[in-house]
């Protein structure tokens, strides 16, 4: 699962080089077939090996143009926050705060790729 997790954390970088959709890049990793075997911990370990990927996922999130979806941000308390935003709701849901950027990013990525996979 380490190879798949490594490919997953590099998706934002690959999007710039290969000009492919995130869906196509995620599918290429093999994640769709093995999604239940790739854990948040596997993703965290891959991020720890290449911490620059964390900022790339933050940028990916900033660049998303959607009326609903998962987000990651640094909040006013200097904590890393992930949650689900829906323009139709009057508040964000599933908000969780982390002190560590890698932990927050791993959680965000797992939620994000599951959302992409379920849209298949």
C-alpha cells in the first residue's frame, strides 16, 4: 500500500505535469480497487516522506471550485482544520482540528479521495 499512498500524495504535483483530472490520476494509482486497504496512516507515512506534498494539497483545496466538498485550512486558532462544506447548509460539517499539518492533510486526503471514488 506504500506505493499507492505515495502516488496518491503526489496527485496535485502530477496534475500540473500531466494535465489530467484528479479522477483519472487517482484511478491510475490503483486506489479504486484497493481503497479499503489504503489507510489514513499509509497516507500520513507517505506525506512524512515528502512533506512538500502537504502544501500542494492545501493549494489543491484552495483551487477547488465547487459548491460542496472537503476542505483543509489553517484556522484562526492556528490549528489545521478539515471539514465538509456545502453551500446549501448553514454551517460546515464533520469539522476536526489538528495541531499537526501532516495528520490533518492525511485525513483530508482520505476523505477527498473517498468522495472522488464514490462519484465513480
